[in-house]
C-alpha cells in the first residue's frame, strides 16, 4: 500500500486526539498479533505520545501502567541518545520507513544505563496516512556488560600485568604468524631484543618499586617508538621484544639505535632520585622464502636465538649499544668489541 504523506504538519488538539483514538483502535484490532511479541513494545503517536504498550515496556521504563499514560511522552519514559531532536518514534512517523538500531544507548527510571536494540515500523491507516509507529525495544544491557567483561579478560590474557605490553606467549604466537605471512608474501621482517642494563643494581640500590617504575617507563618509551604495524612485548624480567614488520637489516638498526639513544638521553626520576638507565639491543632479520619443507615454528626459534645472541654481544661488549646478528662472525669472541664491519679488509691490511 502506498504511503501518501511522508511529512507530518503541525496538528491541532482535535487532530491529535483523533490520531490517538485511531492508534488505539489499530492496537485493539491487532492485539492478537501484538501479544506474541516477547520484547517490550509501545505504540507512539506522531506527537510522541505513548498510547499502548505491554507489561515488558512498563518493566523497562520502571513505571506503572497509569504513570506511563500520565507521563505520555516517549522520550521522557525512555530517553535514548537520539532524543529528543532525533527521537526514533518521530523518525519513523516522519519518514514512513522502518528503523532498526542495534547499538543504542539510553536511560529509563529502571535502567540508568541502558543498552538496547530498537526497531520500529510505521502504523499506516487504510487510506495510507501514517497514524504513528510501533516500536519494539530489547534490553541488551546484560549482554553488553558480559561482552565487555569478556573483552577485558581477553586483553588480560595476552598482556603483561605490569607494563601492559603483550606477554611472551602472545608474542611467540604472533612471531609464528608473522613468519608464515612473511614467507607467503616474500617480504622480510625483523626482531629486536632489548634488555635494561644493570637492572638488578637498580632494584638493589633504589628498591623494587623503583625497578617496576623503570620497567613501565622503558616499556612506554619502547611502545612510543614503534609503528602501528609493529608489536611490542615483555619477554620476561627486564627483557622486551619487538616485531618490526616489513623491516630489513638496515631498518632494524635504525629503530634499535633510535630507541637506545632515547633511553640514554632520558632522565628517569623516582621519588626525587635520579636513576641512570640504559638499554642494550640485539636484532635479527627474517628473510626466509616459503617451501614445503620449511617449519615456521623452527624458523621462529632460530630467529629469537639469533636476536638473543646479538643482544648477548651487546651486553658482553660494554652495554648501551646495538648489535646485529647479520654482522656478527660465527667465530667472533663476544668480548671482542670490534664489529666485523669495523675490521680491515685484506686489501686494506696491505
């Protein structure tokens, strides 16, 4: 049936009364259909007056049957985030179209913080004129709260309680996923292992609370140096790991040196005491191409070992520095402070 009017001109009191009676008559004629609705429903006139409703609507509003009729105005009974200027009841009556809002916030006397699914259709007379709207409301506040708690617990399961960085288990899992993607798409990535220098001395000298403060501060700085595509995690104790997406050997060095320099030039104070903090880093780059016989888990273990080896060279050679696994000779003594790139070539020796 065609709807003849999509706009609602201002009505006189007599017209409003007539519309209300017409809506009540419609509700009475369709009572059998309305009674099967399990959700709260109400029938609202174009002037926003609630003229009929079920018991579930009274429970949702927290008002008695008589009080609802006395208050009358839909927005006063159920104040949605769209009320009053874009009240759903008015939208439906004005547009003549059905409406569904799945994530709508609001409030009522019974529910000061209400999350709902609101749906409605226009109520149309036999002549095609819009009499008002039929609105159903489903209270999903409990479901929303459960989902929120689930999301919070999900986040807690993959993050470190102190630094709020990702935890070791999550980072290991993401390393495997990243390695598989890297091999499939033939693009490399790098890993940077970071360790706070002389951290035990910080705890022994300034106390464990100061040590925790240093951990959190360094973690925040590390997260601040990374891109959105990178992942940062606490790998245990005072050690951190960063997955640098689409990063080659040179890119890993740039990142690691930038972060090392930032920490070295940052003054960290705890309870009025200055705590000297530096970090050592080791990097390794993953450049494997996919083949049927390659095992991603084994590749990741090897990558972590390489980055850890580079970190060991940094620590053994004086700390507060960066070493790259790709520039470490297999037979080099870790106490030898000369990098392979710094050694003279055969032609230069001559």
